[in-house]
C-alpha cells in the first residue's frame, strides 16, 4: 500500500512538472495513433459506406473477413507486419522495421476492420425508403454517398472512437514491430510495461493516468455527440 501511495505521489509530480521524458512518450503515442486512425478513417468510412449501400458478388465474404478482423489478436498482426518488413520480407528494403512507420501499419490493420464494420452497420440501419426516394429524385452517386455519410455520422464517430481505443491501448504488436526504442518508438503502453518491470512505478502510473485520461476524453466526446443526435 505504501508503494502504491508513493507511486501516485511521484506520478502527480511528474505530470505537474511536465517531465520531458513523459512528454516525449506522449508525443510519439499521439503521432503514431493519430496517423493510424487517420488512415483507417480515410479507407474505412468510404469502404463501410459502399458495403452498406451496394450488393455485389463476394460481399458476404468481405463482411465475414471484416468481422474476423475485429477480433484479430494484436500479437499476430505484429508478427505479420514484422515478417513483411523484416530484412528477408517483401518490404524489407523500406527499412521500416523498428520505426514508427511499422507501428502505424500494424495499428491501421487493427483499427481498419473496426472502423469499416461500424460504418457499414450504421449505413445499413438507415431507412431504405430515404435512399429510394433520393434515387427517384435523380440524386447523383456523389450526393447520395455524402447524404448517407451524414445520416450515418453517429456510427462514424463511434467507429473512430472504437478504432482509436483499439490502437491507443495496444501493446503486443507495437512491441514486436517498434522495439520499444527510447526516444523513437516508445509509446504509452510499451513504456508502462517497461517502467513497471524496472520498478519505476511512479513513472508507470503517470503514463497510466494519461492513458486513462485519453480513454475518458474519447468516450466523453462520443457520448456528447450521441446526446446531440438523440436531441
């Protein structure tokens, strides 16, 4: 109990003093997860919208793969990305292994199925009569797509929150492909694991508080948006 109290005191001091090492880890985490989420949304929102609107051969297989992707073990994703970017892998010449770029790739693979599936489900919940009415009025495909995205915006927000939650809290894949290198690829989750093993509980708790705060803020934004939609 004494160790826990002492750790919390040290954590608060580190947060108040804006410890440079702490800030550096937070900065890398935001940069990596933000990029992964951006790529996931850039691909997942249009893809999920199309899957929700259009019927085509192979759609059931793609949907099944998406749902399977939602439960992918992060460490398996990390292993796959590691092999792909290793020296003997097909993309080894890029030199991305043990860099933030490989982490972004792994986190994008983890977040993309979540974002796409949530958006697709949200689009499928839109009243089909609205879509038929728009088509009968001669609405262009671009206008129809934009209207559907607007109608499904709550699902898109939930998708982004779910995707961000998945990547910000992930540790296995990041450790494998990033290597947890200080000042380069060390993020919140991998730093917490390392600092705990080294007995630096205060520093680990400070990182944990930041991680919980990020999760809380993300959920608050999602709930606020949902509350507006209900009104």
